[in-house]
C-alpha cells in the first residue's frame, strides 16, 4: 500500500491504511468486511488550501474492484469535515468530503474513513481515485487528481505475530524472530542490510551475527494475485543490554562514566574539555602512550608533579613566585654533555655542597681540606726540611734570599681522586722525584 500521484497537479499528500492488515477478499463461505482510512496532509512542506475532496471507489467483482456493494459503504471524517453518502455511478461509489470552510493544510492531518466494505472475492490491487479542490491561496480553487492503492490478499491469508523470542538480548547475542504467515515470499530487512534477506517460506529466522545495538526489523510478505504483486510488511525491534552506541552528535547533560577505553578514531579530531580532566577517585590522571604527551600551548600545573621518565624542555623552565622551589634528585646535562648553570648559585645556611670529583673555578683546580700540594723551583731549587732558621721547618738549600726570590710552581694532587695534575717544566722523572716535596693541608681547615 502506498501513495501514488496520478499527476503532478495535486497539492495534498495522501496515505492509506486498512483494517484488518492486510485486507483479505471474501470467500464463498464467508464475507470479509474491512475499512480503508485515508490520511490527508501528512508531511506537507508547503501551505495548501482545500474546500472539498471526492473519493471514487471502484465497484465490481474484478481484481481491480474493491467491493460489489458500493452503496453499503459507511463514511466518516475528522472533526469539521462532513462526508456524503456513497452514490454509485459509472462503476464507482462516489463520496464527497466537505469542510465547514476552506481548510489551510500546514502540517495537520485530516482522516477520511470508508468502513463496512464487503470486499469482493478476487485478490488484486485496487486504485481509489481522489479529486481534490485546492489552491495555493484561499481562492481560485481547481480540481486536481490523485490516487491511492489498496491491496486485496487472497482469502484466508495470514501474516501476523511478528516478534522476537526475547525483546532484549546481551551485547553480541543473536536474536531469533518468529511470525505466523501463509505461503508467501518473505524478505527480512534489518540493521545495515537494507537490500533485505530472502527467507522464502520460513517462519523463524536467526540474525547471522550478534546484535550490539537496538535493532529494528521489517518483514515483507509478497503474494502474486490478479496479475500484480501484493505486499504487506510487519515491523518489530530488539533491544540490547549495554548496547554499543554510534551517534553523529552527542550532548550529555549529566555525569558520564566510561568503564573502558575512550578513543577518537579520527586523528584529525580534537577532544575539547571545558572543565577539568581528572583521574578516577584519588588516582592520578595517567597518560599511557609510547609517543609521549605533546602540549602545543601553555601547560599550567598547580599541584605536585612526578616524572618517572625523561623530561625534555626546549625552552625555559621557570619556577615563578617567591618561595617557589624546584626539587630535583639527580640533575645532569643531556647525554654526557656537562650541565651548565648560567646564573648565581646561592646555597642557604645549613646546607652542604658535596662533590665526589674535583672542583674547578675560573679554569683552576680548587684547593680543599686534605688535598696535597708539591712545590718545585723553576731554577732547579726545591724545598726541604733542615735546620730551623727563624722557626721555619721548610728552608731553601742555599740562602734565605734565594728562597724568598725563587719562582715556585705547584703540583696539585687531589685527595678525593687518584688522578693528579702533571707538573710543569722539562724535568726528567727522576729529577722531579728528587726535587718535589710534599705539603699537606690541615683537614681541619
């Protein structure tokens, strides 16, 4: 059953329905009675005015006729419309529906009812002619033709009780659907199979795969009679407990909880959060990605942060505000390059500076408590222990004048390292060993 436009002149849409569904023809043993309801104006997109609608029902015994008793048809209509009694003339039962005044159709629906129809005995398809007196404006009304088609199925035809065994299945579970029906060609339409699945004469069907979301099913029955194919459809739906959800736009007014991963499948799309992104409960928010986390804008961290891996900053890292502290357990230069500090370093009282290796200041080794110095004269003189002149333990081998005017060099050996500086000059190793004397600083200094 469908809306058929005889030509392109009519302004109003028409949609028929029958009771029972489908309409069946009478048999020699029993007369089948039925009704035809015609809805007018549903889905109209432009305004139209109408002051009369005339319906012409074919009367006769053939496949193209609806009834042999046209005069017995009863009529009815929506409030404000008055139907006439059927007048049988020229093979038609003619009924005119007239409103109290011209009606402007802007989306409302008017129902025209034909009931107490004694359906004839020949299955087939009937075309009910419609003539509307309509206009785009409230005036200059003209007659325009349309029609609707009504299928008459064979006597005793049954197509009913289309329903699933379970109205709700688990996510991934198949659905089983059953129905009652006479011999016919059945086609199942569902989900992403709009072309349909042919079932021939089956009365039970199991989905080929499990359902993951609420799914609608439409079962079409087709019977050939009166030289045409008669069709009737039934629909049902199966819900899924905890279904998958695919939507185009989604607005959530309340809290949303995700028990599993959340992904943006299109890498070009952004995730925008107006508020905050937090870990569950007292757990910290975790970014688990081998490629790391890239922040193209400013990153503001107001709480404590812990980094268990490498942190690379290509720009400045600044602690802003008085009393702010950056705490670092192990500070190194990148990959073997010395760490450079381009600023003054102020070690507050009560804190020690510990160096496991040597310390250099201005390019020179820093002397520390416990370090060893060796003094060697550039003019082949050296310091030695001898008589105490003036309370001195270290005196020159010659005169005190030579000791005072001599130029001395030091050879510094760090007590914290097994490595030492090479002494200056061209002395041979045995001369250097003879000339050098050791002076050890007091560790208490």
